[in-house]
């Protein structure tokens, strides 16, 4: 079933909830399919490792990666999330229809827990939205822990 995003405020609410999932989360945002930031914010007193222009490039790259992963949905199933572990930071990307939830964190984040808590949060909020008549599609409705 395909749903569409009807409310930017709903995306802001989801973003705020994700930012509070774990103290290690530095930034949580939603980017559209072109990589433009729809809503996002960093934790207080966070120093970015990249400037505004470089963040825009990171978001465009994340959106492209998310779209390209859709090419494998038929044979592997929908992507629930992806994680990129760098020396200074960890980024996580969670696809939703025509958008990507983009999260960055400190390296001490529990990768066996936090991404799955975010998936659960997205599932819960999608269900609540469906009940209220506003629909947000998420490929995360599939079970988060799947095998290849």
C-alpha cells in the first residue's frame, strides 16, 4: 500500500521524537527525494564537521543512495535503514516515501539498539497518522531485522 506525506508538521514531530531517542544523536532531519532538507535540527552546542554547502551535498548523496536502493526491493525486500560508520561520526538513513530520515550521531551510539528503536518509533507514528487520516508511507513497515 502506498501512502503520501500530507503534513510537514507531522514530519517535524517525528524528527523531534527521533532526536530524543538517544543522547548520542547529534542531528535528526527529513530530506526530500532531491536531498533538500525539509526539517532538521542539531542538538544544542553541536559543532558540525562540515559546512552548510557540504551538508547539502551529504543530503543529496543520501537521497540518491536511498532511491538507488529501491532497485533491489523486489529481490531483497525494502531497505529498512542504512548505517555509515566514519571516524568522527555515524550516519543512519531511514527511507520513507519520497523522503529520507537522516540521523547523525556520536560513535558511541549503540548500533544494535538505536536504529531499531527509530524504526519502531517510525512504525508507531505511521500507525497513529493512519488512524488520524493523514498518511505517511514508510518502507520501514517491514520487519526491521530481516535476513538476506
